[in-house]
């Protein structure tokens, strides 16, 4: 799941329609005079750089600094009992990052005598994209399966079960009611019958790179787990699903994006502060009365009325759907009221009794604003409304149009793969820099246009969790810990991901909050115009 390694500058730029430019982050490596090894990573969406250093082969090392052309610097020094680590080697790894407006970065190394020597760089963000145009509007469709690699129910695929490090190309444009001119698609992607622990990644065919981001994490052989993805469409109208460890793959489409060339009424995203509109648990019921929904039960919900959204102006809603206290393994499925066909698609997969697991879902609503939620084996249900897409009856505007971005890692708090985080790992002490309980980590999207940016689409992963708890994302200035949740961690050591659409504040920033401590990873795949 590491970003790609490229020499010096960010590479691979292409324009899709008139709505956006694609780009991807880049990393270069080098060795300092001390023998310390360095990686320098540039991230386009944040216009920042992260420097990582390893002392495994270093001798007579004092410190290193990441520096930009404006004179900003962040210096990191390895110490033993508070004294500089002047002898080596030491099995230590640390990182530093800068996001203060520079465009060219380098790493300088200092010896114990205080002599500074350039070690890696310069690396420039000059090849990062400049975003513009009107963006793209969303068109909702009744959820439909467009990929199933299982031989007994194969759709859009022929061949054996995808193996480790396998990429499956999915024809999106021109299938399932999606026009050839679509620029992005909203999918629910499922790993099932996982061959071993690993991850799945979705990216535009011919543009993204395997391992540069991730969307779904399987922790055990045989596991079934799903996640929502909004992904740009790549070459020949396709998206690629990469499985690192091998698994069957399913993909259900719930909508697509097409370029707008002028202000539009329909298909614009409107963010709202997360609002809980359904809770079936006996101690905290909202818009529901009765026992836990049982096997084969369908719950009817009007998220438009429950969240106070404008009647008649909503075409689809973005919700965070959580299944909790599951009665048995099974799936949960969401569809517009009156259009649900049990088993035709799925949104949340439960692998064991008692499990709690969320998934972000984009679902069209019926004319009366209703959706149906089907539970195969029985489970309590929680629904938070995150935002909504406008109907043809809405006012004309450019606000809420979508801009695709090739999936790019914008946060990683792990020392060996750090991005936009000052992390550290020392031999024998573990990862001392893991975000702890009640910690919020900020991400500043300085690479995205200040006059356009309203919300970002992120895939948020909790990994190496300290304890059970939740992870929550919000605009940095509006974070209220516990007011909502995006990722639910069930146990120490778990790795689990969920998609999130998060509004940004005036500083173009979001905060990712961890209740009980965990490493955090975040990948961006697009943004909505404010």
C-alpha cells in the first residue's frame, strides 16, 4: 500500500473531459553522507512533502531536515536518553513533513559537528494539476451488479478466482446504464472468499498504480467485506480492481458522474452535518419501534424527512450505514423504496455474530423520499445522513459538482510509510508516535483550489488499533468528538476502512479523530465544489 516510487518529479498527468486533471504523488530515495537512507514523497492534493529517514546503516548521524525554497524547515533528531544518536547503526525510522506553501523540497543531513549536507532532492510540485472547469454532476441509478468473479454467478468476468497481485479491469462506461461519456462512478465493492489477509484497491484503468492507495482490507482467509468507492473512470471506460492477496470480487453500481459545461440543477452534492436518522437498538431507538430487525426483515426509512432535507429536491442521499449486534453472518442491502430485490446487490457484509461494521452508501430515494434496508440474517441498524444530491427541481448552480482525482494517499501515520505526519519508530519501543486516545490528526488540502473546495472524498483506514473504538472525520473547525462516526474498530490490532465525504473548513482542512488510538491512513479520490 505504498505510494509509487518515481525519480524526482510527480508524473503521469492526463485530462479527463473538461472537469479535472489527474495526477499522482511521487517518491524519490537517496542516501546521506552518514549512510542514513531517505525517502522524499510529494503529495499533490495537499501540496506537501514528507521526508522519511532510516538509521539502520547510519554512522555519525546527528539530524536531518526537510526544507522548502521559502526557507521553511522541519528538523528531526534521533536521540538516546535525550542525547544525539552520534553512532550507529540504529534500527530507528522517523519522518518529518512540510505543508507551508512551498513547491520545491529537499532533505538536508547534519553531522555531529553541525555540518549540513544536501541528501535528497530537490523534488517539485510544479507538475501537480491545476484544477478547474465546472466539474461533473451525479446521476443516480437503481443499484445493479456489474462485476462478479464467482463462477456460479459470474457477471462481467470470465476466468479463475483472481489471485494475489491480480488486477481485474471492469468495463463501466457503456454498461449498466452508464453512458460512454461518464467520468467517474459510484460503486460498492466487495471482497469475498479472501485467499489470505490483504487489501483491494480501485483506480482508473491506465492511470492509477497498484499499491498507491487502498479501499478494502481483508484480515482473514475466507473473509467477506465491502466498501463504497467513488472512482474516476480510466482508459477505454474502465476501472481496475487490484487484489493484493487474492479474492473473489463483486461490484455494484449506484450512480455515475458526467461532465457539466454550465451550471446545472440536478446531481450536485450538498453536505450536511451528520444527522442520525435511524437507530433500531432498544436503548437508543430513532424513527423505529420494535425488536431488532430479524432475518429477512425490511426497514422502511424516509431519510429526507428525518434529516429535514428539502422535499422534492433530493434525488439521492449519502448515508453512513452501520450494522451492529448481528444475529448471524449475512448481508445488509439498501435500495430506493419499492425497488429492492433481496440479493440483487449488497452494501454491508457481516462475517460473525455480534459484529459491528459500517459502510458509506449512496442510494437514490423514491419520489416520496424513502429507502428500504434489507437484512438477510438480522441485525440492528444505524443510519447517519452525510449529504444529498439535488434533483431536477433544484436551483441552477455549480455548487456541489464533482472533480475526480486519481486516488492518492494524503495521510499515513505509520513510521515506515508516513505521509503528512511526523512519525517515529525505535527499536524495542514500538511505534511511539501512533495517534493516541482522543487524538485528532489534521489534513490541509492546499493543492485543491480554495475558491472551489467544499468537501473531499476520502477512504479512511484504521490499522494497528490500540483498542476498540471509533474513528470520526469532520471539517477541522467543526469537529465534535462523538457526534458521528465513520469507522468502527472492534478490537485491538484491527485494520478496517470506510469511505467518507467530509466538508472542509476555511483553511481547506479536515480532522480525523480516533477515540481510543490507532494508526490512520487516508486516500483521496475526488472533491466537491463548494
